[in-house]
C-alpha cells in the first residue's frame, strides 16, 4: 500500500478517534460505555433470544434449591446468587442474566478502580480497564457462555483492587475485606487459589506489599476466608471420590503415556490456553519491546511502582500453571482456566506509559477496544437471525413456552420432569414455564 494513502487513512481515523476517545477516556464516559455494553448483552440473551444456552440453562436447573455443593466442576456461590436473583425477578433467564451482568460490571469496574490507584492519568486507567475486550476468552466468549468463570475474573479484579488499598492504607478494615473477597473467590472457582497465592508470592518481592503481608493481621484474612469456605469444604470432603474422577476426565490425567510425552501434551495445551487468553492484546508486547529497543530503557515514571509487581505476578501465575501440569500429569488445559491473568492489561498499559507513546496512539487504541467490545454482541445477534436458516435446531430460537403448553395439554400437571438436553436444551428452558 502507498505510504501516503496509509498516512491519509490514519489521519482520517485520528479525526474520528480523538473526539470519541475524549469522551470515552473519562470515568463517566467509561461507566456509560460499560452500562451500554452490559445492557446490550442482557437484551440480546434475555429479550431477543427465546431460550437460554450453555451455562445460563445449567443454572436454571441447579438453582432449584440451595445446597452446599452442586457438582464437581464449580463451587456453589454463583448458583446461590442465581437463587437470590430468582426471589426478586422470578424463575427465568433474566434472573441468571442479572447475576451475569453483575459479574461483568464487577470485572471491568474493579479493573478500572484498580487502574485509578496505579495511574495518575485517568485516560490510562480507562484504557487498562478496556483492555480485556482484546483478550479472546473475555472479549469474545465471556458474554456468550461463561458463568462461574466470569465471576472468577470479577473476583480476581476485586482482589487486586483490595490488595492495592491494603498496601496503601494498612488499615485493619482492608484485611477483613481481603478475607471476605478471598472467601468469595474460593466459593466461585476452584482455580482462584492459584491467583491469590501467585499474587502473594509476587508481593513478597516488593517492600511495600511485603510489609503489609508480613503483618500478623494476615491471620485475620485466613480466618475469614476459610470460615466462609468451610461449609463447602466439608461437602467436598464428603464427595472426594467424585472430584478425583472428574479431575482425571477433565484434565486428561491418568494417561498411560510416558511422563515426558504427557508433559509435552500438557505444556502444549497450557501454551495454547495462555495464547487463547492473552491474544490478540499480547501482540502489543513485541511492538513495545521493539520501541524500547529503539529508544533505550525507559526512565522512571510513576506507574513503574506497580509495573514490576504486576509483571512478577504474571510470570509466577504462568509458572505455577506449568508446574501444576507437570506435577499432576494433566494433558488438557482450557483457555478460560487462565482468566486469573485478567490483570494483564494493567501491566501492559503501565509499560505503554513508560514508553511515552503519543496521545494520538492512546485515542486510536481506545476506539479500537470500544469497537472490539461489541463484536461479540454483534455475532450473537447475527446468529439469532442466520442460524435458523442454515441449521436444523437452534436452542435460542425454539418456542419453549409453546412446548410447555403442549406438555400441559398432554396431561403434565405436577411431578418431576426429566429431560434429555441433547440436541435441545430442554430442562432449564422449560423450567420457567412448568
């Protein structure tokens, strides 16, 4: 392409990006954008779609009663929240989506609050909070299918924010809050401890964080967190055999292959999972490295204070993953397991600011991330209209209310309904009507 044409196109993009970014890269602009994004997801899945899909439907089945545990895949807190939402909104997809919407707001909201603690310039704080939209597992898949994993990302972001507040104030209140958030994390997803322990390990290298975490009040954090988790831990012990069988099946453990072959499979799967999580945002890393090579090491900048601990955390968390794969003999690692790396954009944007990239580049990035945010809602909307034309069955386009009426007309008045969910997700989708 001719260089002059490329420069004219870039200047045209800048004329569009600058006024839009000036509004988006503020606290109010970011909040309005985030609410619009969450509202679009809610309307697509709660109003446009006729039925639920994936984990949304699973939650409608599980949330029929409060229990200490439901299955060997996830802890029970998310389902408890759906039960609470049902008491207000009634049984149906809107109750599930209310919890999902809260987790999405929590994820991006706590990332923004944490970024404000790190960056002196609010524009960079907003840019860091927008960063996950350029991470494949979050930007594309989180609004479509994840439930507990979405909540995990939100709790990880909240944990990091609380740790920043604790480091800056040292008040007992923040130790208690950290214990509560950690307890919630343990009740949300079983891989949360990897995030928490990696964060504590990274903090041990930093004098400011180390001083807070060496405090005896950390015992209060452990007491509160384990106290919240204890009832479910009791349930886990009672069902230990099922957890072991599930681990063998889900992670490909127990293979008869030689150790080094299993290790190669496991690490290859882990690399793929990490790429699924971090790309395409991670493509900025080689570009930043090239910029640093050209202009030399960056001087001191305010955000360097947290740039290094964040980098250490990312390295420790990834190293912990590969160590667990080696020790357990796992050969399968899924991309969404690595949502514990959700603070990656904060580290990347801190590096960005240290390199002194231009305000125009910041505006371009903000607009690009805003566009990426609505790729997933656009795909979901398109599927609703296109898939029924090319597929024999599409769960979110089936009239489950009409089917429920036909079942009642056939004589179903009371009792327990057993449904086989393939290829149609019958059980959860029929529950609001029967």
